[in-house]
């Protein structure tokens, strides 16, 4: 759970690196919160839908920033995120990049994240 809050603390930090744990725990908890809010929206209607929309809007920027930092950890530019709209190959290639291991040495984007050392 601390990885989820770590990404929120770095709300719009696009520099540096994010290890696999930081990125994937953020993604997991983000999906769980979205599912929970979807259920609430289905039960209580418009207010719940508003909460869901607000959360989706609020979580967009930290999700984007965490993805950029994750790509930096694999020694790739954050601009690789722009490949995702390409049908078929874009999302698959981005998923491969995001699941790869950390660059084992310091790279141009910063030092090795502490999670990658464990």
C-alpha cells in the first residue's frame, strides 16, 4: 500500500526512476479503487459516477508520471508512452517495456530505485 501512496506523493514528478514494485502496486491499487468506485456508482447513481469521474481525472497525472519514471528505469525515454495508441503493437510493446527489469546501473535518468536493489 505504501507504493500506492508513494506515487501520489510524486504526483507530477516526471524525472527520476520508478522500480517495478512502485509502478505495479500503484497500478494494482488504482484498478482496485476504480472497481470499488464503479460498484459504488452503480449503487448510488449520479453522485457515485461523479466520484468515479473525479478519481479518474485525479489519478491520470500520477499514473502518467509513474509510467514515465518506470520507462526511465528501463533506460527508455518517457516519450515511449506515445506508442500506446497504435493499434495492436503499441499497447503490447509498452507492456513489455513496463514489465522489464530495472537497469542494474545508474543511467541518465538517475540512480537505481531502492526497490530494485531488494
